[in-house]
C-alpha cells in the first residue's frame, strides 16, 4: 500500500470530523476546512491507488 493512500485516508477522516464539528457548531470555516481536507484526502488516495496499480503491473512482468 502506497504512503499516499494512507495519508489520503487520514486526511479524509480528519476532514470528515472537521466537517461534522463545523456543521454541528455552525462554524462554517471549520466545515469548509473539513470539506477541503476530505477532497485532498480523496485525491491522495486516488494517486496512491494509481501508484499501487502501476507497481503491481510492473511487478508481474
């Protein structure tokens, strides 16, 4: 598993927490930061998945 996938999962979890806290408290700044963190995590996770797929493809040859 690529480190980007791990980092992405952490960012997504952190973002989900910030989004929920911001929503519950009415703090739009925290909520927006949470959405940004979730998006960043999704991107990192996708990048890590692509690296894993490439690594798997090259290992099989």
